[in-house]
């Protein structure tokens, strides 16, 4: 006899209560409230196979309400994924267990994206749904035909990013995106009435979504609502009316179940209320067998898909696209052309030029911009828009949705089969930052094209002139921040970013920059992160380290120092992170570990000087901008802030001679 749906759901509730209680930390309320809805989704609709968690045509499931992580850990264990084991669940929130406080996709197969910061999971799912529709348009229904499901809480729908994501999904008519809203009317502070009076359903309808309501504590009713959503061509919001902490007789329906263990007495009362086994971390055999049967259900679908793939004439291009590998074969012929006639262009224009070659060489790239296409130079001639009418397009108009764009790009990268890049101004990286952080945490290959990278943008003034942004992004682990100096470096940085297994930021100039690389190098020097661009003529007394638009200034400084009999190396350092990853022999060949009084190190970058002391050392000189910019033409600003050879050389000479 098969266990009832309620008993299947109660297995989730039991594991959630026990794990949180053992850890004395966590959020039991959401898993207990949404357990029945999860049964409906996994038993009746979700296409998955625990024996092949990376099956390309699986449905994607995103737990946007990541604080309720025990919901997904319980589901993965019960349906037969290799991990988490029951011991892993016993170690919930403890060092060494893959069952972290919030779901992390690098810890467990079956966790499609790292969630926890509310709203980002849903916004990331929008990107997954975009990738699915794009790949479907390219490869057809036989190979790509799946849904993206999300469980989201009230907090996910309150966050500002939700408005951006919902608007984008509605505009693109992403009918394969289905969001189950855990409508329990509770946040940490108490009732949602304390902070919200909007009509959430009406807002989604206004954005072009289909909506449906159900009893979230009745698996059959939830399944009915999911079926209705799947039949509608629009993205769907399913309002699941639930009770947070359902089954805990004295605390359910209150914020007391949201973010803390229930307490031993309440756990025991809940066991009695729900008819659970008396021993903790115990699942009745028939219930476990019922769950394992649900996990086995997808094997037949995966096998049928595999046969379609093998019979398909498009197997080779599909598999090649899903590997995500981008050949660097485009780079050498492109660089040969540049070196034959070195251009004086802004690096944002140089990026566009490189993208012409890249987008012609690979089908993986999908570009876009947050309403700054003409300024970011992110659209190439051969790209057509990706729209609700043509998902095969390879360029997205995100509108003024920097955060939503960034999270969607995470979803596209995590889905696989595409390499997303998107543009905005560098100063607006502040709007993107939470999503960039999750890119870095997950190792998602997203390329952020961020132009207008300094006071060199000129007249728009300090509101738009980045000062602290480059350095603040460099602080983020597992993120490569590139600031190329000319067209050659820009192409090299693009090649390095496309080969990486992590996110990258390309910080690009608005103003034209003269070529600093005019000879073939034989390797991608920018992929090294830093290199000696020019050696001193004579005895080396100074090493000048610069990035981006200030490399040409460094060369001018070197020339003027040479006239005074002072030899100076010029080091271009387009990517600190890449340089620091080189072996010690290479790093010391570029920056010898000499005493400061023997060789003076100087940095030039049109941003904060904070952090440069680690490279120029305590007695080095740092030229930059430690206050706000101003509104004026770029050349006037560089003179005003002392970022010219004429202003810098006398200070170096004084230091060297004294």
C-alpha cells in the first residue's frame, strides 16, 4: 500500500524539525509549511533523475526561499540522490556537512543555484528559463523541453529585484517558468500586514503573468494548480496558502517558527500531532520507499531523451554547446589584424570589435545591456534580439534592470549551454553587486561589461565617475577584474574571461586610448594578469605599475624620466587576481623583491589609491583619486587631479634623488 501524500510530506517535516533542533539553528517553519506543495511538485510534475543530476533536459528546481534549506535537503535525500546522506542531514549547519545553512550548488548535486539572499533565486530562475527557451529554439523540442520551478516566500516577492525579474519574465513570456509562492503571511518581524498592503497577484498579472491560487496544504490541489500553470503560455505565479510551521501545535502560524529551533517540547508535540516516529531522523520504510519510487520516475524520461539525442542529427552541436567550451582560436588572427594597424579607440569600442570576432566564432554567447547598448558597445552586427517572438536571438534588452540582468545572467550560466555577458556603467556595479557576489561564490561564468570606468567619462560628473568601484570589486574572492589598456589587451582579456571557470568584470574606458601594444607577444600576456610592457633604458631605478587608461600615462612618465637619466620599467597590470595566481618566479620577474630604497615602485590608476600599497610597498608612490571627481571634460580632469606625466614626473624625481 502506497503512503498517503500527507505522510510523504510529514517525512519532510520530521527531517526539518530534527535537523534544526540538533543544530539549534535554522528555519523549520517554511519546510513544514510547504511540505505538501513539495510533494505535489516532485511526485507529479518535476522531471528529474537522481542517478543523473546533470541531465541537460531535467527540470530546474530553485529554492528561492533559501533559508528553508531543509526542504531541499530532505527532498534530495528522500528521492535518492547520492547526497545528502542521513549523516549529512544530522550535521546540518555544521562544518564539513554539505547541508549548509543556505543551499549551495557547489556542495550538492540537485541544488541548481546557491540561494539565501531573498529574491535572487527567483531572478536567477528567470535566466534559467531564458536559457531553456533559447536552446529550445536552436535545438528543438526533442532535445530541450523543460520547466523551471521556484519556491519563493513573501520576502522573495518583497525584494526590489523581484519587480525587475517579474517584469522581464512577463515581457519575454517565459511560460516554462512556474513560481510557487509560499503565502503564509509571516516574516521574521511578524505578520506581513506590518510591512505590505500591495496586491501581489494583481502586480504579477499587470506584468503579464498567469496566476492561480490553491490550498498549499493539500498536495492534490497544488498539483491541480501546477497543471493549470503548465498549460498556460505565460509565466505563472501559484499562490499556495500555507501555515508556517504546520504541525507544530503551539507555534504554527507564528514568526516563532521562522528562524529558530522549535524547542524539544514543541518538537515532541509536533510528532504527536503529525503521527511521526518517536525517534529523530527516522523515516518509516514504506514512506522512504514511496519517495524512492518518486525518484525513480524520471529514469524512463531520461532514457527516452537519450535515445532521441542519439538518433538526432544535431547531437554533436548540442553536446558541444552544452560543454560550454569556447575556443580561443579567434584570438591570434584577430590580434594579427589589430597589430597590422593598431587603432586608437576607447576600450569599450575595442570590446565591441573583439565581440564581433567572438560572436562569429561561437554560438554560446548571449549579450545584453541594461538600457545602455550604444554606450556599452555590447551588440554586434550579427546579433538579433532575443524576444518572446524569437528566442533564437542572441541579444537581450534588459531595460533599466541592472540587478535583474545580473541575476538572470547567473541563471543562464548555471543552466548551461550559454555564456552570458551584459553591460552597464561601472558606477552601477553597485546595483549589480549582490548578483556579482553570487556569481563569484558559485563560480558562474558571467562576463560583466562595465564601461565608463573612471573620471575619464568626463562631464557626467561624480555621480557617474567610479572612484572606489574597481578596488571594491577586486576585494571579492573568485572574481577576475580586468582593466585593459588598449585594443590588444581588451581582446586578450575577453579571451581569458571566456576560458575561465569563474565570473569576470571588464572595466572599459569611455575615452579613446592610444595603442600601447604594437608587437606580437607569442602568448596572451593579459591572461598572466600583469607583465612588463617596457623595460628601462639603462639602470632601472623605478617600476611604474598602471592599469587601463593610465598605462599610456605611465609610458609618458617613463619617457620623461629617461630624459633625466632615470630608468623606469612600465608594468601593465590588467588583472590583479590573475597576476597573483602566477607562480613566484614569474611574479618576481615582473616585480623584483628589492628594497624600496633600491627600486621605487609607483602606481597610477584613476581611482582610489587604497590597496595599491601592497604592490608599491610602504615607501612607494601612489597616484590616483581619493576623493570624488568633478564635472568637466576628461583632459581637464586628469590635469586637475594630477594624473599627467607633467605632474607625476617631478614627484618621482624628488623621491629618487632624495
